[in-house]
C-alpha cells in the first residue's frame, strides 16, 4: 500500500538505497501558491543534521518538481516530485543478518527476501516523501488559517537509577551521559513522545462510522516508522477520570468550557483545537552488539553504525505535522 488519502492523495516510491525517492500528489486544487523555500525548509527539518541524535548519513534532500506546477502555482494536475539519494552506503557486513525489531524477518516471511537489500522500502528515508506531500498540504491549508505544530517531550532513560537524557533540551541530566555527544557512550538508543496541535480547524470534519477524523489521524500516525502509540485529547488519562470530570460542557453560545475530547466528538471535529500525542519506540539499530540470527536461522550478532539515528526526535516532528496536514487536507477536500 503505497498511497495515502482519498481526495488529496500522496503516492510515493523508492527506498533508502535506491537512486531516487519520490512521489505524486493528486487532488491538489489549482492556483495554490507554491513556496519552494518553505518546502525545502520543511525537508531541512527532517534531513540529517548536527543534532546529537542524528544519523551521520548526509543527504541534502533537494526536491525536484517534474509536473503539476507552473509559474509558482499548482495547475490541478498531478504533482510529481523526486529526491536524489546522494549518500548511499549499505552496511554490507550486516546484509544477511536479521536486524532485531526491524523489517528483516517480516519482509522475509511476507515477500521472500533473502537479505536486507530487500527492506529499503521500510526505511525512514521514505518519510522525506511524506514531508513533501505534507508541505504542499500545508500550503493549501494556509488559506484557511489552519496551523499544525509538533514538539517533542520524551525522555530516553538508562538503567542506572533515574538519570536520563533530556532529548528535547539537548543536554545531559545528572552527568550520567557523555557530555561530548549528549547521547551516551554505550551506543544505545531512545524512544520519544511527540505532541501535536491543529489550530483553526472548522467543525464538521470526519465521516461516521468508519472514517472518523480521529481514526484517520491515528491511522496516519501509526503508519510512521517506529510509532507504537497514539492518543487524542486526554487519551489514556481518560480511563481514570469520572464523567463529571471529563465531559466538555458547553455554554449558551455553544462555546466549550474544556477540551478533554481533543477537538473531536463522535469522530467529527467540533471547532476546538485538536491535540494529540504519538509515542515512538527506541530506534532499533544500536551501535552495540545484539544477539540475533541470520536469514538461515543461525545464531550471530548484529551491530549498527553511525548512519542511523539514536532517537527519532527531532527529525520526526515535520513527519508528524506532514501526516496531520495530509489528513486535514483530505477531509477538507472531501
């Protein structure tokens, strides 16, 4: 399944070791002004950087548009784009090793691959295509005043007591991690918790019963690499609340006294700010030895290199925003 959306549709192709990745956006209305600098800035947020948790792979992620845009505006025709992979260096030493918690085994079972060269589509490299599609969606939503903002609030904890790395602040707490790189010296990785808000949404978006706004939003977020959890509004906290504490009471002018539902009721937006959270597991590629098996089932060890992130944050933030923008644009056009 390489497409997302029903009216505003992103279809993409390519993997981490292919010459290009790219895609096609269909359903974008005509006469949308395209800010190429904005699109490139969104890609720059996702691209490898000097952040201590970022991969050492160097990709400029310059996007080239091939159709659907003339004189700086969309034509209404499909928008085709591509991004060149410029720093392709597969880890050949680990080619035949089943990577723990990766796509190695499930792709072997489903598609019959015989080594990791067949898992490139599962790489987070693909998320650059999502960011391009999301940036176009944001430019469309801009005329409605809709704003989307994601930020990271997770902590990567280590086993030694309660000392942890504050990923969002890029600094070391209690001196337990290596101050030289802010990531620790044992090659381990970290999970992250990302929060996101969607402001100025109109009421009425969402289709009962099986295409609710929050259901589609959850589907979009859980499609992102390493995502393992989603909640909207009070989410799991609501399980420990009483109805008298939770209910969003309305005033005579129909305004709300609270927003515990996170801006969505019965699967339909109610005009309040939509807010949700997304949990990401630790990046599975560690720069430390892990026991595993090879593609033939023989015991071996796996160790990654510095061409993998230590945490999905902060690079995942524009991806979360992009997927939210695709959901909103799709419902607006529906």
